[in-house]
C-alpha cells in the first residue's frame, strides 16, 4: 500500500470517528444503517447510540450475509428502489458514503424522512465537493478524485492511486455535494439541519487535519451532516 493510499484510509477512519462524535450517545431506540456493507461500522454506530435494534440495507449478497452474522437485520435490496421499511420505524438513520451513489437523491431524502420517527435523527456523510484536494485537482486540469466519469473504471486523475481500477462493488459516484447543497436538499425534504461539519483535510494526516477542519469549515475532505425530522 502506497503512502497516499494509507493517508486515504486514515482520513476515511477520521471521517468515521467524526460521525460517531456527532451522534448523540445513549440515544437508544431502533437504528437503520443504510449501505451496511459487512456491518463493522454499523456495529460501532449502534454501540454509540445505544440502539436496541439494528436494521440495515445493502445490495451485495455477500455483504448482507456477513452483516447478518453480526446480528444485524439486513435486507438485501437496492436503495434506489426505496427503503423497505415502515413509516416512522426508526429513531436514528445512518448513511455513510451512500448518497453519492444513489440515482435519485430527492427520493432518497424523502425515504429517510419517511422512516424516521418525529424527532428522529439522520446522520448523512459524503465526500465534500469543495474540499481543497478537489479544488486543487480542477486547478491542475485533473478530474477530482470522487467525481467519477466512468461507470466501470476510476479515470481522469494521474495522482489517484486507484486510477484504472474498477469501482468498489461496481458502484460509481453519481452526485457530489457541498455543505450548502446537502443542507438545502435536506431542508427541501423536511429535515432540519442540526449540525454540519467537515472531517479530514487532505493532504494532512488525521491529527493535523482535525485541527484544520475546525479552522476551515468549508474545505475538509468529508461532509458530516446531522439532520432531524421535526416533531
């Protein structure tokens, strides 16, 4: 693994830690994890909020089986077809690195609101389109790394250590968000912003990146948004 790949993985973990810090601890109730993968981070989220029930959704059968082995009630389905859960079923919804993959972001946000109980919280995290490493890539004439142009391969940026490789699970990024765009999309679909921040700060290592993301709130690597369904 190259130094740049190690930095990417460390910054992704910094984002996960920011997600956990933003979620209220000991909240309890039912948790829905959207894009559960194998359930390792869903388990960390469940522990943070003190969930009494953990449900999930993922479209890869192998991931679903692994998450079920952890005790998560995972449905194998495509998020683009909606969330196969009842109205007002969950106190908390978590979706980390998901919204950039969905084909209908409006439908996705409506579904998040629908399955939340009144007063319920949703934590949505995604790449920050306005991060400095994306701005810098454009200035150099390169494709920003999270802005995918091919449904099959990662292309367009010679600095990307994953250039030429297929997308993980075959899912490309379809839409990228700034903090303002994600906030406005939430409001349009009846979700009140509670807190929006960034996490990670390329090319700095996580500890320094954490400091810079607090100082410069617009240009961190990832967006972390906590929104609420009104009572």
